């Protein structure tokens, strides 16, 4: 069963033989390595410029700080996330849930309208593979033909030298990416500290070695399989794309019948001369003329290749271009239909909800819990006391001094240990204290009291606490 699926119209391959195989698998089931010809053209140049901007941000962001914290950090182990200066703790996971739901709807809406532009232009896998590792491979091994010759070449000095050189360069780049990947997880300061005292961070270097090996495996051997086999996005096309979706498409109306040979009387060739330039530059090895396929990442390499051929034979460019099925077969522009309007409405509601949650969330999360398993204590001054845990998550970029006061009862707060309660910026703290109440404040064996938690003298939250005491009425 093929992973290729034609979405629209009759395929120029009438027997559909392209469905019976995958470009990266030979007839005997072994891996068929793709050696795409080096792209060139206007769109490729634009992708290169965007990639430079993209990679510059990737390399700079871990070094940027906001009020002493990384601008972006996704520390899964400590469950601490900083996104553009905003600190998120586990208590904020519901916001992440809304954010992920919003992201899924956005991807759906964007894909319905514009197909897989993200895959070809902004996906990290594509950026690193096509704009970093592939360019280096062209420098070391040469273009497509030389790469194929090198693969079939016996192990002589030239092949050994090039293989070792490429292996080393790819490994070094993978190691650099692994360091940056770790920096996005734990912060660049932590990564730098590994190298200042390597003996104290053996486990961290083991993690770096694992990440390096994974990245090296992906970019040296696995390559386009990450998009074809692992990534589920391509499989979503079958339910997301329709005939109004903008995709990288072959104009079969203008191009067919393709070729140069003689035709039946009264027939004439289309503009496609069947040169297969579009196939040779495809990084996943497909023939875009067979229609939209799961393997297509909309990288636009085939557009540049076809435009160059059209220019050389004095034909108008755009035989392969960004277009929708309806624009090709019926000449219709992209229509903002009811489906797009529905997705937009849902996305607008989710964005509004997300923004509301972000701007109304508290700067300090406060949770008060009575220590379980302990009953009340009677003190020498005839008061009764209960032990409580006060859990706080400081989401700000400055230290906060905490104070707990009785709101609706005459009681006394007695801290356990130091009375100087400070929650460090971007940190989590647990503080213990006894609440003492006089017998006349009790309303039976269980009394609900309200406590005021202040931060730097300002009210953070009013919390309710269950106070257990003797049943004074019996």
C-alpha cells in the first residue's frame, strides 16, 4: 500500500502506478536514497533568505534574557516554562491546553487555505535538512550526479576522505544543535556551566551525546523519512485539503499531453516536455505531476526547476505553481467559503479566551493545605493550633516577600522555622505555619476560616482553611 495519495482530479498517470510504490523504497523493499539536484531560482533564494533569518533567531534566542530569565525556556523536567518572558508553572497547564487547542485550529485553518507551506518554509526539519546539511553535502559530495557516482564508487581514497569529512562535519553540527536544544530546555547558562565544570556534569554530557546521536541519525541517514514516515501532518491532507486549497500544483490542463513524440491527428502537445526536472529536484523523490501526494512538503523546488525549463523553451512560467484545483480546472480564485469562515470563528473565540487567561492570571499561585494526618494541638495558653502548608509559585521576575494574616477571625500565625518568607523570582516554595485560635473562635469540630496572603504588602489571594478543633458544644 502506497503512502502516496492523489487528492484532485484525474492523475496524468492513468494507471496510477505511482500509488504502488514509495520513492524512498526500492522494489526489493530496501531503502532508496534520494539525491535531489541542487535547486536554484527565485523561490529557492527567498527560502534561503528566510532560513538565514530563521537560523539567526534560533541561535540568538537562548542568549536573550528578560529580567534575569531566559526569553524562551521549556524546562520539562522542572515543569517550568518561560515563553517570551512569561513564566508558566504546572498550575498554568490549563492555559497550555487552550494554547495547544488554538494552535491545532490555526494549523487546520492554515492548511485548509494554504496547504503545507509551513512544512516547506518554516519546519525545523526542513530548514536544517535542506538549508544547512544539504548545502554542506553539495559542497563536499557535489551535485546529484556526483553523489550517485560517489555512492557506487569503490572505497578508494576520494570516497573515504569525503565520507569521513562529511561524517565529522555532520556530527559537529549535530552536537551544536544538541547544545542549543538543551539550552531551550534548561537555559543557556546551564549549558555553559557544563563546560566550566565538566566533571560535575557527566550525566548532562551523556544527554548531549544522546541528543547529538539522534540529530546525526536524522540528518545523515533518516532524512526525508522524518517527513514521510514519522510526521503525521502529511496524512492530515486527506481530510483538510479541498479543491480551493492553495498548494504546489501541476497545471495538467496546460501541460497535458506531455512529451515531444508524434500524436494522433488533430492533437497537440501540452507545455510539459516530460524533462523530469521537477522530479530530479524533489527532496522526497515524487513526481508532482501525479497530483498532490502525502510526501510533498511544498518546498517549491519543482516550481523553480520547471520555470527554468519553460524559460529555456520560450514558454510562460507557472506550469507548476501555487494554485488550487479549482483555479487550474475552472479558473476560480481562492474563495473564502463557509468552511474557512467557521474555522476562523472558532479560532477567534479561542484566541480571545487565550488572551483573557494570559492577561488575567495571577502573578503568584497560592495553594493552602492543612497537613493531613495531624489533629489539633492544645497549647499552654489554652489556644488550639493546626499545621498548614502554603504552596506558592512566583511567576514574576522579582523576589516576593510573603505575609499571611487572619481575615475574619482573631488568630495568630506562627511560622515554622524562619519568619522571613521570601519566594525567589520564577521559583516554587512551600512554607509551613501554625494557626492558633482561641476556643471562642471555634464553631464546632470544624471551623472554616479565611486567611489573607499578601505579597510585598499587596493582597495576592484570600484563601479558605479548614480548622479542626474539639467539639466545644459537647
